């Protein structure tokens, strides 16, 4: 059993010259600095080496580090991949496959870009106040003050208004109302068709295949990017089967396929169904150093780069 630092990345881009400089991402200059630092003080390992060490109870080098990238952003192909390829470093890229095959935009990404498009977040809060009033009777909603008091809690990374918006639109409201409100706000403040925005935001299959051929690891991040701990057995089965077929069609080595829980959401059912389908390892969004052993292989924690490497 060894300690393993698994680093979690999302957006990696030239933020200052981006259309959305307020998106919560990592600037490419900082990413390059991190790679320089990690090359000096850590030992990079591949996902396959980690799987082998767990299967065979072998050790991995001290100060081993594994890089993971969620959501298959175009940034990962245009910005991250050339840097990793230059230094012969493997990253593990987790793909929400519906976004690629059907050119949709994940609800969580719509929320990110709505927030990035509106500098004054109180404007969004007031818009949500109006929308809650509009849909209050139809959906038997509480009043706005109830939701704001319940959800608005500042965190280390976000103001209370941002946390309120995220929690209301990601979790609190029923799914069909969340989607309806997200789409209204996305159209109003981002103003780009979903199909066009998706093609700009995410990698395509040819780019994923290129990365795979070059030694990168491509993993499962669900089909619809649902909360896996909220799905019925039938829904979870469909979610996994569709996303597994996507990986097979890409040419992924299905003897060593891995998963990343959407939103970090998992339960006993999702872990059991991953095992039944031959998954070798799954990563969470829980913040900690991982250990390489058979007991923890489906609940591997990660460290968010914005938290430990910033500055």
C-alpha cells in the first residue's frame, strides 16, 4: 500500500484572453509552473501502473502523482495535451459522453458560464427571485427567502450569492424546473446556441482518439453527467452502458477502464454496478491523499489544483 497524490483539474486556459476571464479555472501559465514543480518533486505514474499496483499488491514510487482532468474540455486537447506529451506525462481524462455525441452542454457548465457572464451576481439572484415567484404555484415552491436562507453560505472559494445560485440550480429544485431555469438564464446571459457552444467547449471523438493513441488515459464520467447517487437501478444501468459503449467505440482498453463520479456522487449501488462491469478504479471529489489498495480503489480521493497549488 502506497500514498498517491491524485490531482483534479477542470478548466485550464489562457484566462486573461478568454471570452470568460471570470470562469473558475487555472491559467495555462500556472499549469506550466505546476508541471515544472511536479517534475522536480514528484514521480509521475500512469493509471495503468496504479491499477497494476493495486491488482498485484505492488508498491509504486514514493511521492507518486497522477493527473486527472474532468469533463473533456477543448482546453484539455489544445492546451494540456501538448504540454503532457512534451514531457511524456500521462493524464487521465474523464468524458461525459453525451456532450460529445449529441453536442449538448452539461447543466453544471451552463451554470459556470452564466456566472462568468454576469459580473454582478446580485443581478442573477434577483432574476432567480422573479423566476421562483413565476413557478411557485406550479411546482409548489417555498418563497425565495426560504431558499436563500437555506442555501446562501459563503465558502473558501465562493461568495454566498454564488453558492446560493449553484446549490439552487444543481440540487435544490426538482430536475425539470432546474433545467428550465438554467436554459432561460443561459439563453439570456450567454446567448449562444447549445450546439455551437458545445462544439467549442468540448473535445470531439477524433481528438480523444488522438490522445488515446498518444498514451493518454480516457475514462468514464457518465453519459448524462447525472448525480449517480440519485439514480434508480435501471437509470444507473443505462447511464453506465451508454458511457461504456462510448469508451469501447473510442478504442479504450476495457481491461483497464476507470471512472470519475459526476459531481463526486456515488453510493453502494453505483460502486457495485461499476464492479459488475469490470471497472478497475474510480475517483471522487473528496479532498485527500489516496492510498493504493483494493479496499479504497473505488473511492480514491483527489486534491483540487486550485486549492493546493495556487500561488
